[in-house]
């Protein structure tokens, strides 16, 4: 994985990621994954599981159909000191490994212009 920052947006790409014309993008928490512990917020980088048993096959299908898989996620807990950027990065890398697909992630680490529902992270992706 390679990681860099654009202001308060963390951008990560798995080693084999390439630019593709088709993009399938998703939120992370409570869309692709949920917490194993059932807590409101994850306890650590390993406190996750796929939201349901359809997630992994669908993302693999999209990837195999030529879509670039992209996750956009708000993680203001980084700014607030409730979680570490390294934990979120580890979680994302483990999700990609479990899926067996190349993917890219954009993380809004503060409550600013990068945060969804704004479109600034999309602008960075473009």
C-alpha cells in the first residue's frame, strides 16, 4: 500500500491499483463493514466484519467487471483523538486483503471540506 495526504484527506492505494474508466465507490462503516463487537465505534483496527455475506462477492464481481473499487469514508475520530490514522489504514488494508481486490480509499480525517456529503474527496479522486 502507498499512502499520502492532501491536506486533511488521507489517500491510500493498494500496490496494483490502476486508473479505470468505471468506478464503484462506497462508504465504509455500516455499508461495507460493521463492528464485530457491536459497539457504536470500533474498539481497534480488527473490530470489523463485512456487513453481510453479499458484500465480498459483489465487490469481487465489480472488480472483475473492470470497476475501480473506491472507498470514501469520514473518520473525524482521527482529528478528535478517538482513533489513530494508522488503525484506519490497517483496517482498510485488511478489508482489501480479505476481498482479494485492488482498491483505493479516501479518508476525511477532519470535519472540513473533505467530509461527506461534500464532494471534495471525489474531486481529489478525479
